[in-house]
């Protein structure tokens, strides 16, 4: 089996979420992906049990195969992490981890149009049973709604131009593939914007993916449930990859820690970022930020 995903910030995560090797413990990996972080913890802490949550059945198959060597110490759960945490028992976990990035698998193997560098159906669903896809959005949302979405979730300055281009194109034929969408965006933006540090399609594709999977809406409710599920002295770590995610995590933790009777204390006063070595070895880690809190 080929493993493509490299666990981001693995050394700081192991350091901040370290456990005793002598005691039994439970960790919830809320975004298991291909099992990179779960594998690190299971191999390091021999009495640890990991509950691995992922909504995508295809990537979860990879994690199950990879972590089969640990037998019953790994329990996979196919669910959105917010749904799982709502029903989880209070004070039942010693460690909880969120890695909110999209796995390399989705860009390279899923064939669902996450990457504008591939000519694939424009889908982007992590849950393939969901009704809303990226193609549905670009083909049915009103122009103003589409522009607002691209601006809000992609922080894209040319959102109105891009939305207008999508609407004009779909009047002739439906937008069906990732390359079609990328080409529309490329020709919608000014020439000087087409050859910048990142592709002009990057922000719009991010916005579409966030809308399809309800990514931002899940974060704060999940963090509050995760705090409830943690045992006293337990730790919660979150890895984010863009400012919209990080802002929600930062302020949720600050608000909870500032309450009159706070349930948590903040361990990382500033977010932990990759060192130069990791950035060179693993390019997707460059935008990663790690924040950690402890249950009081």
C-alpha cells in the first residue's frame, strides 16, 4: 500500500500530547486520514487506544490497512467528527487531535476534483453520499451568492469577476470538471494576477471545498464538545492550514480560557509552526499552525 500523507508537525504534536508509556489511555484522532498521526502515537505509546474518525470511506480504508498491525488498539469510525463528539461520553479521552488539512490522497488519488492541476469531475465531497458538490455550486448558485462565497471562504479579491465568468460559461454548458473551472478562473482574473506566487484558482477551489463539506461550521461546536469529552488534565491539539480555520480555533480557545470558571488553559501562547527542516521536507506543512489546550 502506498502512503502519500506525511503527518504535519509530528514532533511538536508528539511532544505536546505525550503520554506515560505505562498507563492505559484513549486518544481520539478526529481527522485520521491515512493514519499518519495515529501511527506515530500507537507506535510510541504501547498502552494507548486510538479512536480514528474520518468521514471519507476511501481514505479510511488506507488507515485501517496501515494500522491493522495494532489490532484492537485502533478503532475506526466513519463519521463527521462533530457528529461523533456530540455522542461521545464526557471525560472519556486523554488526548484529542484535529488535523484540519486536506490529505494528499484527496488531491492525488481521490479523483474528485480537489486539485485544479488534474482533469477530474468537479466534486470535492468528503462524504460521497452528500448531495452538494462543487459542480452543483458553480452551476446553480446565483451570481451574487457565488461571489460572496468565494470572497468569504477564499478571501479572493476577484471573487465578483470569477462569479460572473462562471455564470456566463454555464449559460452555454454546465461546468463539469476541475480543469474547466480552473480555466474559467484563469481567464476571469487580470493578466498580472495569473502568474503570481500561487495559482489564481487556489482561493476559489478552497472556498468551494469549504462550502461543499461545511468545514468552518464544524470547528467551534467540535472544539466545545472535545473539551467536554476530555478528562481532567487531558490535552486537545488542533492543526490548521489557513487563517479562517486558525481564527476560529484561536478565539474559541481564548473565550473558553477567559471564562470565570474556565474549563481549559492555553498551553501554546503562540501557535507552533514548522521549522525550516520540515518546510523543506514537506512543502504542505508551510502554512500549518498548531494550538494546544489542557482541560483543567
